[in-house]
């Protein structure tokens, strides 16, 4: 009898250990720095320092867990009412600590991670740069927030991008596009998430993969490439036509320039849940300005 009880106790102890290990594993995530972060329970107080991550948390139905955001997180509307803790790259550490978060989400390029960790805060750094990254980040955040089937959100995004592509007439295909993200000028190259969306829409990006995802270009490069269509945000459009040699670019001569509003630009430059909306905005531009100048 005694041996039987000992065996039962050992079995129960082993089962408890396995359950505990499983629970710990379920709340573990390795971020884009290669750092593995473990949570005793799913975090309930989150500070997000990157707009795309803020939008991801909310798209997963967990907006109520956000207690603070960076100054650029302006979507959804509920995020605007949250305390702002400065910029994502160099936030206000004291303001973050005062919010008592049990998770801080940030970009890998932020300089605040080590300081926050030294103060005992849990930091997960994730920086989506491609469509595959957006899918991966959704999965990781969904895992930490204990949201079942986070990939459902990705399936909706993916289907939305495909629908935008299917809405375009064959005449739009192979239009040569220049997408400017900053007036330096910095452009969206083929390997960026914007470039991937353009490829799925069936058009040709004039900025090749070898230049990187968001290269700074010599303005003469764009003149020589002579795109059929230019996409640019309202904040960066001023003075574009007056750049040396640019008045002769096919897109500018034929007035095939889509100038996006600030709100549209926010959608387009954030690799997150609104990528399908971004694809629709680009598709509408292509439909409105389609055709190649003679």
C-alpha cells in the first residue's frame, strides 16, 4: 500500500511539473533581438511604442490592455485617448515606468530596451518589415496575449490584398511605379512590405531589390528610371516637380502622381493590420492614373 501511494504521489508530481512547464512555455516569446521573454501570466498592462504594434494589439481585440502609446500611435481612435510617452525611438522612460506596464512593445531600433529592462520591465521588440514579418508578429503577439487563432487576422489581410489585386484591369499591370516615403528622397524598394504589395498588385517597382527595402536615392536615379506613375504622401510632395530634371519625368509630365493624405499615408507606411486597406488605396491610385504616357 505504501509503495502504491508513493507511486501515485510521484505521478501527480510529474503531471504537475509537466503542466507547469507547458504553462510557462505558452507564455514565452522570442523577439526580433533573439531575446526570449517569459511571462508568469498573460500581460494585462501594455505600453506600445510602435504604431503598427499598437494597431496589432487592437486588431487582436485587446485594445483595453493598452495603458500608454508613443506619440505616433493614432489608430484606432481609442489609442488617441491613451497617455503618450514620447517617440518610439527615444521615449520618456519615467513616463513609461509610471504606467506600471507588465509588457512594453517596441521596435528593435529603439534605444530604450536596455534601460527599461534594467528597471525590471518586460520588453518585447518586434519590427515587421515584410508581409511575412507582419504574419509572424501577429502570431507572436497573439501568443503572448493568449488570443486563439491570431492567424485569422492575417488571413483577412492576405485576402484583402488579393482582392485589391483582382480589382485591377489588365491594362494597369506592369505600370512602372516610384513610391516615395520621404523627400530625401527615400523610396520603397522591391524588398519592402510596400514593394511586396506593389508586386502583388502586378506593377513594376523602379527601385530594385539590390538597393534594399527603403534606400536613400540620388534624385537623378528617379529621373533616369523615368516612372510611369509616382506615389507620394502629401507631407513629401511639396517641391517635387521643381527638383532638377524631374519636370521631364513621364509620370509628372502626364500628371500621373498620386498624392496621399496624411491619414492615407499612415495606412500605407505601417506594416500591420491595415495593409489590405493600403493595397486598396494603391489600387485606387492605379485605376485613377492608369495607362502609360507615350
